[in-house]
């Protein structure tokens, strides 16, 4: 793997970040979360600027960079499912927003409250479901994502996506959620570093204490390791083993980064006045998705040592 992005990839990332600086951010995420809304305006801005189409038509790496950037900016859009997963699983364009679900999973589903399409993973198979609004019941969530419970009937129906579709969906889904986790972790760490520079105790900024610096440095290492595993998996086209490794490491890192950023931010980090929750509270939802850490680790073992 080349650890340097090429000129086109850097230009794409810079342009996306410039757009997100205008249309996303913690304040926007907090506003939408209060109403349980989806950011239709950001979705439209990404599409109008050509980023959604670019992510669909370009390689896996460009799509993963877009997903990470949107997550790092606190964007409330299903870009992982819509720009990374769906184009590489379905042979036709699907109406968005798009949500991802596992058959038989009773829990609330991210984005389902506003989704028009549902991709369902059912063992070795995958299905695409045209989702009606009446089939998704919104639930209140503190995770920073609009969520809903989808009717069992909707989860059972749909058009099959063909042989091998389940494996393709699982690998792409793991890569997307790992990229989202990386973006959210990096933003949570940025917010925490900024806080430790401003918060003073014993006459000096708490970020100047070596013990605090060690913990922040360890979080940085977790984030960087997760990021490069995501980019490596994306650069190789998201094969099963690499995607599962990226997801397993990112989800393990998410647990550590969540705990450390909240401890270092103290009680303030748990309040709605502090931006940390915009990013950190997404991590528990991502950690539970697609079976969680144990499922990702089993997928690594099954890919490496097939029975």
C-alpha cells in the first residue's frame, strides 16, 4: 500500500472538507438531533457538488475518504450506505437515503427513519427493500443518528441481489462503519485535545501534564492504526479479511477512545453544552452494528482459516 494519497485524492478530500465546513459541524448536528431529523440539505449539497456520484463511480479508497470526512464533520447523512456500500453491492442505482440492516435483528436501525431503501443482510444472501415510511417507527436516540425500528415484514421481503451478495454486503458494510468510526474518533480526540489546552488546574492547562499527554497520545495511536487499516482495506477493494480486520480494530479503538475522551473531559464532556457528545455518542452505536466486535473478529478468523 502507498501511504501517500495522490494529487487527485488530496484534492477530493480538501474539496469535501471545504463543503463540510459550510454545511456541517457540531452545531448543525445538535440542531438536527434535537428534532431527530436527517440532513437533507447536506445530502443535496454533496450530490450537487458531485461528491456522491464521484464516490459511486470512483474507487473504494475515494469513497472511504468521503465517508471518514463526513463523519469527522458530524454530518447527519447516510453517506456510508449510500456512497460506499450500495454502489458496490447493487447493480442499479437505489433511491436514498439508504439504511443497512441484518435479518432478524430486533434493534433500531440507523437512518431507517428517513430511508427509502433498505439493504438487508441475510446470511449468505442480501436483499434490497423499497421501504415505506409506515414500515419504520422512529425511536428516540442519544447516539447522534436518527433511528427507527423496521417492521419484521419489511425485513423479510425484498429483491435478492444474487449469488455472493451477502459476502459483498458484509465486507462493504464493515469498511463503511470502520470509516465512520475513524472519522468520529478523530473528531472526538480533536475536541478533547482542544479542551485540555483550555481547562486549567493547579495553575496550568491540564494538557501540559505528562499523564494526560500519554493518554491522548495513546488515543492518537489507536485512531491512526484504525485509519490506515481502513484505507488499506479500501485500496484493495474491501476483501473480506481486510475489511473485517479494519472493522475489528476500529471498533476496539472506539471503546478506548470513548472512555478516554470522556474521562479527560470530565463532567463537561457528558453535557449538551460540550461538542464531544456529537462524535463520541456515535461510537457506541457503531460498536453494536453488524454483530459488534466479536462478529468482526470471527469474520477475520473465518476469512483467514476457512473451514
